[in-house]
């Protein structure tokens, strides 16, 4: 893994040398926005990947990628960004089994700590399904929806399947927002799918992962953490030592960037890295990765602001009215704030990929529910998205791209 990361780091300056451009220079040109971050980027554990896309005469995309501090930090918590590869592996499994995305999926409880699901009041049918879970993941980053897909795919199949595709710098080893032990997270619930008449079309027993995906060296972060509270996100007693992230999820920035590229440009990545899903699955993903929750017909989100999951460009602005289409997956937990996005301006013919993480936890205490998303995380990603977009407005490109493939009708 270290050799792979080193090769990526060495490759980035070579790619960047094609133009007199760097992400650091771009941020340095806006000191009022990025000055405090550039003074101590290690403190904020910043990593960025930005890919320019140019089209040839046949509209075939050509990519040039720039990095800033990629893999400079040994670990960041990926939060909800793990939901995107899990959704892809769930779609792959459905295709292999010959089960439609919208087939009712009922989850059972196979042992203590597991919970069952047989209804979903947010779905028109009133029944849960992989399709509806993915909608909720992409629209509002629903944690329970991720947990159900994690349970359907299974810990071992999820990790081994992604590693086999070449995405080896990741481990997805636990559910979200549920205080289960590593051993409990190895165990995934029994699941059954129904047909149109309500009969069982496929039954999956409880699975138990047998492999160890944890690193040998401990991953200790911060100065302390709170424990002993009833709230999963907060505690009552301060433990005055670093928090151990060794048995938590990990999803490197290059792998996030590459998986996004594999979704959007499957013909332009190695065959090994592609996902075996249907053309309709791709259209489905494009719709819900770019749709705003206020545009969704099912599920409906009347009390959520439009840009709630669009950190690049819009930050946490509740009154923002997005005009760009952002195909993305965000994440935010333990102060780590992330966005992994393909950003499109159909009117101006602009497209680019941008992936970044920043650490917004000034006091270095975890689980105190006092993170600095509003003053550090969201503003940084907002400014970064805007700065790259503004640069793209001025960047010379050989020809205007045909982006018809990514146009989606959101009134369905």
C-alpha cells in the first residue's frame, strides 16, 4: 500500500507540470479565504484532488489531475463517503442475483444488537428497497439506509469486492451511528426479497465476516474524547488521551476520486475498476447524485434546504439556490468534512472533478459535539469549490464538451 501511495504522490507533480497551475497557488491567490489554512495545513489535515477534463473531437474526455497534500496525513475518518461504494456494490449484487432495484427488501434481526426493517414510510409503496435506500443516501446521506446496504452486501464481500477492483486503500468495517463492537459489525443481518405477489424470491441468511481488515499499527488522533453519554455523538466524561481510530472505517482520497470517475466515466477507467451495473443503474445514480432533496418526489424532504449535501460551491448556506449540477457524495463526522464531486455548468460548458477533506476540530476533543463545521469545514469546501470553478471559467479548453449524457429530468 505504501508503494502505491508513493507512486500516486510522484505522479501528481508530473501531471501538474503540463500547465503553470497548482492548487496551492490558486489558494494563495485568495488569502482572505485560505490564508489561515495555508499557514498550517497539517493542523487541518487538508488533502485535495482536482481533475481537469478536456474533450477531443469525438467528445472523448482527457484528464489532468492535480493534488495538494494527497496522503500527507496517515488517516482521516471518511464519514458518509463510504456510502457511495457500498451503494455500488449493492447494485452489483442485485444484478448478479437478477433482482430489480425496487424489489421489496426486508431485513431481519439475527442476533442481539441487530434490528429488523419491514416498512419504510418514506417510500410510496411503504416498503424498503435497495433503490429507495440509495435515494436516501444520495439525497440526504441517510445513515440507516447505509447500514441496510452494508448488511445486504456483507462486510467480507464488500471489502474483498472493492479490493479486487483495485480499490485497496479502504476498509468499510462498521455500520454508522450504532455503537456495535467490531465483532458485531462482522455479523450482518438476514435479508429476504419479495416478488410482485409478496412471495419470497430470495433469502439471504446472516453472514459472518472472518477476515481482519484492521491495520497493524494503531491510529490515534486528537488530545482526548468524551465517553459515557447516552448520545452516540457525545459523552459526559473526558478521557484525556488520543482516540483510537484503528477499528474504524477508512477510504483514501485517491480511491474516492477514482470510484467517482468510474461512475461517471466507466469507459475511461481500467476494466478492473469498473462496476458491473446496468445502463439504467448509471442513469439512476446520475439522477440522485445530482438531484436536490427539495426536487425529490419520493422520498419527500419538505423541511430540508436545497444545498444541504452540496458542500463545494454552497457550503452550508440554507438560502442558496444552486444553479450548477453537482454529482457528489459528502461526509462529515468527528470534525472531518469531505466532498467528492463532479461539478457541471451546462450553460457554460464546464465540467471538473474535485475531492477534498479538511479536519474541523479546533479543540482536538472527540465526541464533545463541539466541532467546527460552520467556521472551518463548510467555509473551506465552499471557497475551494468556488475558487476552482472560477478558474475553470477562465481556463482555455480545446472545445466545448457535449454533456448530454449527464442531463437528467428531475420531474420523474
